[in-house]
C-alpha cells in the first residue's frame, strides 16, 4: 500500500474558495457572532508553499462577507515558536 500525497493546484484552491463563499452567502450576517480559524501548516495538512495563498483567499472571502473592520487577523501568530521569545 502506497501513501498518496495530494498537492492541490491553483484551480483547486479557487474552487474550494468559491465553495466557502457559497456557504457563507447562505448564512445571514446577523446570525454570526464569532468565527475562529486556525492554521494547519505546521502539521503538513496544508502544503507550506500554498499556505499564504490559501490564507489570503480565506481572509478575502471573510472580509467580503463580514466587512474588513470586523475581521481581526494576526499575521505573526505563532511566529515566536522556536525564535527564543517566551
């Protein structure tokens, strides 16, 4: 049995982003109180070289739905790990 690794192409990422946007369009903004996202690039779930593009697409989709001031993004989340900051 061989392990198979799937590496998405740009069109796959765009298709998934479109599906996210469609799902969000079905939800009334007033019904949403909090959305929390986490990164999974450290465990290999998301290919590291695609992580920034995927994150950019997700943020753009959320900002389009919930308006920019309501989306809080920390670009430095977890960058302190392994860098001597405690």
